C-alpha cells in the first residue's frame, strides 16, 4: 500500500506547496444492550482516505472510498487548493520520516467469535440488572477496532501506524420511591489486550452501586464552598476548561485569548503542572505520530504554575513561530487533521487525601462527571456523585452538585494537589469530529471558593 501511495503522489510534489494522502483500513465489532434487550450487533470492514493540499495558504480536502479513484482525487484536491490560495503557506518545517508502527498484541479480539464477545457483555449486563430492584435499566456497550493508517506527503514522509482499541461502557439507571432517577457509569479500555475486559465484575458493579447510593442523596446547598475534585473530575476539568484553550487554532483566531494566554504568564500556584502527553503507554490518546506525521511528545501546558506551551498543528506552529507539538489529529482518514489534545492531565503533587480534607470544616467532595459545558473561559460541570466534607471527614452523599466558574480564577484558587493519580478514557468533540480517543487524568485537587449550585 505505501509504495502505491508514494507512486501516486510523486508526480504532484511540485504542483502545490504541500500535499498529503492518508488511507485507513479498519475492521470493527460493536455490541450493545439496553436493559434486557440486545440492542445492536455490528461488524464492519472499511477502506477510506483523504487528500489534503495547500497552496499559497489555501487548503483543500478531498475524500475517497477506493484506490481506483486516487489519481482523480489528488488532481481535484490540487486544483481546489490553487483556486482558494491567495496568501503565503506557513508550515513549521519537519524532516521526512519513514516508519512502521506495529501494535504489541496481548489477546487479539479478532481471533474471538462474536458469540464469545456477546456472552461476556451479556453477563455483565445481567449483573447490573440484578444488583438491586431499584435498577430500572442499563446501557451496556462493547467495541473493538483494529486499523492501519498509511500516510505519505510531498516532502518524503511515509508512515504506517497500526492501532487497536478495545472498550466497554457500563451504565445503570436507578429509580427511587419518590421518582428520583440517578445514573452510574463505568468504562474500561485497552490498546492491546481483550483480557482487560475479562474478570472485571466488581468494577462493572460499581456503576450500579453509584446509581443506587445517589438515590439517598439530598440536594446540596448552593453557595461558595471549598471543593475537592476526585482524579476523574480533576482530569475532565483540566481537559475541558483549560486544555481546549491551549489549542493554538483557538488562540490564533482570538485576540482576547492571545492576551490572556501569553506564554510565561503566571497561572496558578507553583505546584501546578499540566501536561498533554501522547507518549504515555497504553492510553487512548497515545500515538507515535500525529496525523501530519509529527512525532508524539510530552508537553507542559503549565509548568510550575507558569503558562509554558500550547498545542499545535504544522500550520499554527508556523504562523505563531512556535515549536511543533504533534497535536494535529482527526477521528479517521476521511476528516482533515485539526489541533486536538491527546492524554491531558494534572501531574500529582505532594498532598495526601487525608491532609487535603483534614482542615475543611464544611466542603464538598465532587466525584466523576455527569455532564457540562464550556464557553470560552467560563465553565459549568455537573458531578456524577457528591459528598459533604464535615470536620475533615467524608460525610453524607449529596446530589445536584454543579460547579461553575472562570477557569483562570479557578486555577488561581487551587491550593492543594494530591499525591495520587488516575487516567480515564474519553471521547473528545471539536469541529464536527467526535469522538476522538483521548484520556484525562490527575490527582485529587482542592479548590477554594467554588460556586456550587444545587437543585
């Protein structure tokens, strides 16, 4: 395949400033249950690709579903780029790379029958349904996908990357006596081994336990509180509220954010370090090369409390005259790469959880995430679970915990960072491309004066 793509692009190397071809072959299985019903079983094979060309600053993107039309589609991409280009192409320089990245396999799901996969997920679904009579229904899904992406460009790079994702998501919905409805979720992900989903009964049941526990919770009293975020919610917060602000396409097009996000600016206490790291092993956002062929890296968005880096594509790095970071990503080869996060997290600090809550007379412990939204520098998150902190101890469960604030002020209000850490898998949305495989992580984090809204 790579030789065929190299031959196809060769005649057009000088026709425009830049051209690239990405082709992706994939095979996928998906199984889902809703309550007692088997909702869907899907098995698919695909081959598709995209061609991106740039000339005088003008970009074009053309997709295709078969290699027979490749030459025509390359010519279409080039003619469109020539039509729209009116300026100067600015791409950060990158030396040509030749590489093949293979998956290190454990138990390969492609060697298992559809029946075996369905039986495993059906058993987990049964456990959730039978956990408690207050469990009304479930939402359980399984997915495995193996893909090979071929990338060639007009500057001589040729990169082939294999990728395997195996995941399962477990949701339970509980209803109380007074019609109160609560939800609990759990997810499991592996980049290499089907057996990561085997023998996880207790973890699966965590979804049902959380839903039932929250039925007894009373609505939290609204107001300003000292809030402790669990690692899951701390990771989601830093991804949603700050990570997207670090994506250079957003900053480049927004003069106000250029002022607020000047590199070298103090953002938080010196103990706060925020990373975006595509090199961490085995996580959903881990990769060797991004979708422009740039090597993956570990970046410090905030280092010792100081704004240190932002995330780039080749174009944003060229226009802003900053270093490449390897953050141009697309959900598949039929979408153009845009600036996206990989594995984004707060690095652990030195505070134990006991010390973090020990001097809080009254506060809120916010756990997991139910939903939320961001609007520029403002955010609102709904926690999946909540507990009061009283006299330095975790106390009764509370519900309807909604956290609201300005991200820049909230970063300044972080006053303790835990010595633990946890990464969880996620799917990120941006520019019509969702879900992109990422992970979020962090330790427990304590924040003072958070606006907490109840029912």
